[in-house]
């Protein structure tokens, strides 16, 4: 029984971390920062939970012995100082990783446009002879940073490709910029991340990351 649990639990955990819409199954640097932050938050929350459970157990075990000294040490150091240290470490890592996710100009940058509609996505990519428009499929080059200029035509939507980056709201009358990057060529699933009406669940799209030859062919209008 224990042996079965010992193999089933790690398999479940590992299986739960992968998949086409898994933030933890990152496929590029921007998404890797999001996943790192998630693991840091999990580690911090686990540490604090263990501390609280240990202090609670200690309180029950020592209840019978009255007049004991050392309460200030437990409350002061373990109860206040340790959460302070953990929270400061989490805040520091969130600031560093969050700063790295900010979209800024960099070499090799490609800029595309995404507009959310009820219930489809319009994309515009740079082509050899002007912008190339596509619906529900966004084409990008692999191994290069891409800025997605995100807007909406009707209500608020959310642009989210979990394996490539974090979420960004698509707001009517406003452009938000999100930095995404695919380390390798591939196909990545996207999902609207803001409830946008009856067919919100079906408001999906796809990102195709091309190798250099495929990207050049797409820009010449020879792509799929
Ligand atoms: Cu939507």
C-alpha cells in the first residue's frame, strides 16, 4: 500500500505540472520566471505552514507545565521573525522576477498585435509586404522576444498562453503590452483569462512558434 502511494503521488504531482495549459510546464524565459515565482511562493507557504503546525503542536504538548520561561523566544523569534524573513525573501524574489518580465525594447524584438472579440482573436504579424492578419492563430519566431500589443473590440478579455508568459488583460480603448518568448519552435495553446460572456470557455487560440526558415516563409506569405 505504502509502496503504491510512494509511486502514485510523485507521478500525480509530475503529471499535474505538465500539459498544454500548464504554467509550470514553461516553454520560454518569460513563463519560466512565472513558474519560478510560483515555486518560491509554494516553498514560502509550506515553510510558514510547517512553522504554525509545529508551534500549535508545541503549545498543546506543553500546556500542562505551568510557569515555564522562554515564551518570548518562541513568540518573538519563531512567531514574528521567521515569517518576516520568509515574507521579505518572497517579496525580494517577486520584485526581481517581476522587473525581468517588464516589456522593454531589446535586440531581435518582434511586435505583433492581438485584439480580443466575442469570441475570437484577431492577430496582426509583421510581413514582408505589410502586416499579415490571422484569426485565432498567432505566428511568432522561436528564440526571439515578442511584444504582444493587446486590446479588445467589445468587452474585457484576457490574453494568456500559460507555457509562454503570464496573463494580460485586453481592455477596449487601451493597449497593454506583454512580452512572450518561445525557446523552441512548437504549438502553444492560449485561453481567454477574463470572463467575457457566454462562450468565454471556448474563447481559445493558438500560438505557432516557427524556426527561422519557417518564420521567413510566413512573412513572405507562404506560411500555413
Ligand atoms: Cu474572452
